C-alpha cells in the first residue's frame, strides 16, 4: 500500500526511524519537517499526516488519515479544517495522563497546603512576621470527584490513591464502571455529587455537552472549603461565576491550566481573583519526554494498523468529539 506520510513536528531521529521502518515495510514514503511552510507544501499530496497545526491540513488535497499529537480535537472538527468528511481522525489521548496527573496533584497540594500565602510571608522582607499556623487541607481523607474519566482523569485517579483519599468518584456521560474509582456516576447526577466533594478535578474534552457544564448553579453546590482543578477545556466553566465564588469566599481555591481565552487578557478578572492559581496550558504539551515518546508509539501502532487494513486503536468518533 504505497502512500506518502508527512510528519510535521519535532521528534527525535530514533523516533523517525521507527516510523520509517513501518513505512518502508509497506512501500510508503516519509517526509519529516518542523517548518510549517514546508509542511504546507508537502501536504498537498500527503495521504497520512501526523502533527497538530491546522495550516498544513488546509492544504491537503488527498488526505485519508490525520493523527494529532494533541488529545483535544474540537478544533479539527470545525468546518474546512479537515479536507473531507471521509478523512479519518485520531489523536494522542493516552499520552498525556502521566504529565497532567502530576500537574493536578502538584497544584492541588499547592492550594491545600497554603503555598501561595506562605510564599508571600517569606518574600516580604519588610515584615518580622514568622507565621506557620495557616490552616491546611490534605488529599488524605478527601472526597475527590473526577469529572471526565478518560485517560487523564483515570491516570490521576490511580496516582492519587497513594494519598489515601476517603473516596475517588468518577463522573462521565454513561456512568460505566471503571476500576480506578470507588464509584462512577452519570453527569446527570452531578448535582448530587458536588456537595460531597472536597476536590473537583475536571478533565473534560470540549463537546456541545461539556460547554458551560460547571455553571453558576453547579459551582454554588460545592462546599465552601472545596478546591477545583481544571486541566480539560476552559469552556467547561462559567468563569465569571467562578471568580465571584472565589472572591466571596464560597470556594477555597481554584487551579486553572485552561481558560476560555488564551492567553488570559491582562485585565481578566481571573488574574486578580482570590486563591486562584493560573498556569499557561502547560500541564501536558510535549515538554515531558515520556509524553512525546508515548505519542509517537501510539502513532506507530496505528500506522501499522492502518497500512495493514485494521481499525485504528486511537481513532476519534467525530460525532462525540473524542
């Protein structure tokens, strides 16, 4: 099955050789580049593409399969991004669980152990105050709710077990059981789950059903001593309601790695909200070698599947959006 494979992102020589070995076995040609202008030119006759930027996609004329090294794919489902309806789409959901779960634990502990407040105390050289009595919370004994039980949420659920939480409850669309959780509830049960939550972790993809899911009404159901971490999509939260809850002391803290507008505008109320921790969508990305290696390994697995006429292991259901 001769075809052209275009890979347009930074991978190692060893990773390139893994892709080339599969391509050569099936009589395919490969092109590797990190220059988007070159990628746009090479995309015109590419059959398979592996990257992320949509520019080259818009130049593809005969593309049959696009694999994104991102986990989220909502951008690719917009009209005019993929060249045709028959183009198969896959992603790298499964590569980010390790990196993002560590980020969730890090930011949850920073908030719960009052790191921000203690940092201010230690950095103020004009004061003689030496405080070490701020109230803290712990993952130990906490009731943790994971909204979104895919790879990221479930990897976090496995790792947070080491902190001995009271319970780890998963919430997803179907309510289907998963071994990482004490219980899995349906999204339609969210109103009854939130009041029993000490730490809410959100790892949702962006779909029509998830946009605005954590509304003002839902935020108000969380206990005043609850914490929130969002590593999914910023569109899932009513940001104005979140800011109000933080500033009014109705929520203990929030960590956002994703926001509705990125970069966050200089005058955004998010920047000055009380007890908020903002990070620039850095929980995943490709800054951890493991993530890059896993993403390439997943592509190689599906490249072998595709060229052998088998279904993809990491294909995306375009109707569901993940």
